[in-house]
């Protein structure tokens, strides 16, 4: 008997989660999603490299939180489809009992991700929309497995640039930050428009237009707009920077692509 409570997957329209899966070389995507990737590659040929850059940044961030920062519970918002390397794997290599709750509102993530993630007793999945902090923070999966009276690692990896200005990403982030215990860490990566007339700015404008033609919500924001999402937090060095400059695993052996200059990321601590 079918589970009527589970949302159905629409394979006729691109999904943000499945498009990102295509960007990082995953297999849980459909032709309609790969069409978006190919369209973006027409103006940003290194798009796949950038997808992998984002995933590598996420893993470095989680290693920092689970390691030196000694965070043992994580809330990964808009987590997307599981790939070869995920938040729970990175955290649990350093602390086998680190708890991770993934949250996403995409039916594809629920269908493909829940079974895989819940094979691990410390890893869980909640269906929810990150734009509704009150609902996320009161979700039974979150309240059961995370102790919000203790420090948490909150992750917004490539999520907030899909939130419109009218939906107010700063308000959304402030609601999450207000709910976190002192000593918690927040990680955000976001598409970036330097807005300086440069080739990087032109690429941001062109990519935003192409994304919005196909998917409806993708916004490259200025540095000060992204920095405002960390309001009330203490930035960890090197601050808000290109992903490839945030504590790389080693020296950069080749010049980062133009597309890599259209993403900023940072980690901050709640005092």
C-alpha cells in the first residue's frame, strides 16, 4: 500500500536538490535536471568543478566543527541528496557518536535519502522547509535527536541564495541564531556578485538570469548582504571569503576558475 503522506517526485520539472546532485557528479537526478546543468555550463563551463568545490568546503567546515570546536551535534538545512561524502560521515570520523539531523523539503531527498541516512543510529532526516525556522526547530526529529540547550553546528550550504529578498533571509537566519546555545557555530556558503563591473560580476548576473529562467529562485548577493546573515556572531578566521581560501587542505596547484570567484563562505561562533 502506498504511503499517501509522502510527497510525490515530479520528474518533469527540475529540482534544486537533483540539480546540485548533477553538479557534484551524483546519480540521483533526471534528464530535466541535467538540462539545467548543461544550460549553466554554456555560460559557466566550470560549473561541475564549482559543485565539487562547495562539497569540499562543507567537509572542511564539518571537520573543523567536529574537531577543534568539539561540536557533537549538527543541523544541516537544505541538505540535498546524499553523495559520496556527507556531513555525518565527516563528523563521525572524528566522533563516532556525533548526531546529525538533515532537513530538506524536496521529495527526491526524502525518497532517496531517508533510508540511506537512517541506517546510522546517529543520523536522521526531517522533511521541512528551512524558510520556516519555527517549524524546523520544533520538528520532532530535531527535538528528539538534538539538544538545543547545548552547542550545535548549523549548516546552510548553498541554500540561502534560493531564498528571495521578500522572504527575508536575514530574518530567517536570526531566528535560527536566536535559538542556538552559546558556543554554537554557523556555516553559510552563498552565491556572490561583487557588483563592481568586473567579469565576475557579469558572470553572476548572467548565471542568475539563466538559473531563474529554469528554476525560479537563485540570487547572487553582494558581500555585505551575505555578511549580514552572520549578524550577532563572531567570525572565525579567515572570515567571509572565497570557498577555496577557507582553510584549504593544501596549496592551490592551479588558478581557481572564474566561477569559483562567485561563491563566498564563512563560519562564525555564537558568543
